[in-house]
C-alpha cells in the first residue's frame, strides 16, 4: 500500500538541505561564539574594574595622602594631572573635607564646590562621607563608564593627633577604547571563522556534488529511463560503496522486469484478442484503479486506453451511483445491477453491469463487464411511443387517454366532490378536404391543427387523437355542483371550438374548419373508459346532426341546461347587437 500524504516521510533535495544544514550549523556556532566573546568582554571589564582601576585608585590615594601630610599640597595637582594622562580617564577630581575642589584634570573646576563641579556625583560623595576609609567602584556596562571614588585623609591640624577629616578622590573611566579593542578582536575572530567556514563549505559541497549528488542524479536518470519502459540500461555507477550497490540492484531489477515483460506480452496479446472479440466493455481494477480495458470500453466512453488505465473507475460513474458502487466494491460484492457511466462529454451512459472478483498473485482484482443499454432503452421508448402516441400528430392516442380516464375515475371515487368531463370533437366535412387536395394535404392539416390545440392546452386539460379527424379532450379538477362543473366544461370546449374555427394555413391554402362536440360528465353511471368515450361520441354525433356546432351533453338534463344558457346568450346578442365571446357560465 502507498503511504498516505499525512504519514509519508518528507523529502528535500540534497542541493537544498545540505547547504541549508551547513548554514544552520555555522549560524549556531557563530551565535555561540558571539555569546562567548560577549561574556569574555564583560569578564575583562570586571577584571579591569576590580584590578587595574582599583589599584590605580588606591595608588593615587596613597600618593595624595603623602603629599597632603607635608602640609603644602603643592604636589596634588601633579598627581591628579598624571591620572588625566590615561586615555581611559575622562576626569579626576580631588575634594577636601568641605567638598571643595582641591585639584582636578579640568583646571576650571579648582576651588568650586563639588555640587557645582560634579552635580551627578552627589550621591556617591554622600556614600563616601558615611563610609570613610572605603573605596567604591561602580561599573556601568551599558554606558561604558566606570566611576571610582575613594576617601582621602586630610592633613592634621596643629591640635590634632589623628585626623577625622576626609576628602574624596573621584575618577571617571571611559571604557569605550577597551570595548573597541575587544570588538576589533571579536571581528578578527569572526572573519577568521567565516573564512574557515566558507573554505570548509566549498570543500564539503564540492565533495558532496561529486560523490553524492552526481551519483544520485545518475540513479534518478536510470529510474526515469526504466519508468519510460526502456529496461535495457547499463550500470549507472562505477566504483564501490552503497550507492554503487544501489545502482547494481537497479540494473538487476530492470533486467528482471524486461524478462517479465516479454513473458507478459504474449499473455496480454492473447487476452486482448479474446476481450476485443466481445460486444461488452470490460474493466479490470484494483481498489478502484483501472488496470486494463478492452477496445469496447474505449468505444463506450469515448476515451483511449491510455487515459483509462490508471484512472479511478469511480470517477467514470455518474455521481448518483458512486457511493453505492464504491460500497459494493469495498465489500467485494458480485452480481448484476444497473449503472450509468459518463462519456467524454459528461453524458450519462446507462449500462447493465456484471461485477466479479478474484485473487491474482495475492492481489484482489475486480472485473466489471458493462453492456450498453441505450439501444434497448431506445427500442423500448420507441415501442412506448408507438403504443401511447399517435404517429401522425404526435398527440396521445386512444390507449393513453383510456389510461388517463381510468386514473381520473379512481380519483373521483376517492373524492366524491371531484368533477371531470370527457369531450370528443369531429371536424365537419374533412373528407372534402382530402378529396380536393389529397390525403397528404389532409394529414398536414391535421398535424397543424394538433399543434395549435397542443399549444393552447392549459393545466387540467388532456388532448388526444382517437381516430381520423376525431379528437378527445379530458377536463379534470372541475369545481362546484354538477351543473356548475358542466358550465365550466362547456366554456372550455367552446374555446376549443373557437380555436378550430380560426383560419388554418396549410401549403398556401387557408382552411376554415368547424367541428361538433359531445360531452359526458364524470362521475357518471358508466365506470368504463371505452363506454364513457362512446357516450361522448354519441353526444358529438347528435351535435353534428343538428348542424349548429353546439356543445351537446350526453345527459338530457345537462343538455337542457346547456340549451338554456345558449338561448340566454343569443338573446343578449340580439339585445346588445354585439358579439359576446364565450364565457365561463355558472348557476
């Protein structure tokens, strides 16, 4: 089985991960060296503060106290000035016990109060006054400054055996030169490290390209050649080592495949001769992946075998069938069922499918035999068309209207308030048209009239041609009492008669047709569709015999009601001297 994308190990190109790994290692070493150098720099600053600066502070203190004990103080300026000669000393100041500047590297400060000359050292001076005899050093690494303060014993007065007066020696060091020295040393080490790393990286990449990347590329080219079906390959690598052994194994695999392919070609040729001789499409698939097809499958789906082999067979099935077919295939079900395949343009192809399953060399292979059902379905549809539709006009025929009448009788039986009507129409003197223009002309006239009636058909109306120039109309879902429903039926049928009476153009000839109509209401005493049609035709013949093109009902009472409505309408026409269009009559 192939590992899923979520569990399969990821692979990165050697040309990418090798330099990347080297870069990461170098960056890590560079970072560690930087931290180490920073730590060393801080340690050096601490050592300078605790050793060099502290020793210089104590030495200057002793020298100043020696000069002050002489009483003249003439040497203090020289000692303080010597401190200022150091490039790392920003300033040095000697204060007396009254915090007046006795000597300083800045000559202008001499004689000034300490708070005026050194306002930022006020807190440090207070510390010295509270802790006489102790030296203090404050290292400011961020500001790169070192402040050294030490008390200095003032000379004895005439009445003193021991001095209780102390001045202060303040020295501010600038550590920037020392840090700059450390930085220069660090930069030199960094450059040396980068140079060594670059040389090592170039050497390592050159060795990797020669002894890893090039052999891997040769193996990849050999595999691609095998993948293209060219199994006669030379040994991809020379020498020794693991990659050479891999190349030898690859060559042996290609030779074994070539031998197997030669043996398989004979078997496949024999199989394809047998498979192509059948009329059914045959698919072989394993877990949905198509392994082979016959020529009939190519013809059925409109796709060459190259596109089908390796494809997922379930994608060739119509979407509505896919879940069920996939479930049956997973369960290993066998049998015969109906399935729709998809042609190359996406058109469904109904098929009868026979599925079988067998084990081949430890692999579960399913065989699907598909028979195209379109010829049979087209033949069945043609039979249904001939059985239920008129071949001349395309309208439903007598058999189909009988089926609709039978269904309507069942609906009326379930719902006693439901009313329907069945009417028949017969064209007047249509035989004269056939005699004058011929049967072909008459057939064209019937087709044209049928198209007109179909186009004007509304809901709950069903037209049919029952024979020759006689048509039938089933009206359903009529409402009200029997008399109200008959009035609705009469109005609808009169509209149909008006449509028939409109001029009909046939082959540059204008025909003026008319028809008589007979109606039978449903429910009726009759419960047989042919009997109801016979009663409607009887009423139709009575209407044609009267010669007035009226709608005649089969029931005497309904006919009297229809006659009364017709008389009332004629009276209205005479009184108003206008044509009154047919309307829906109601009691």
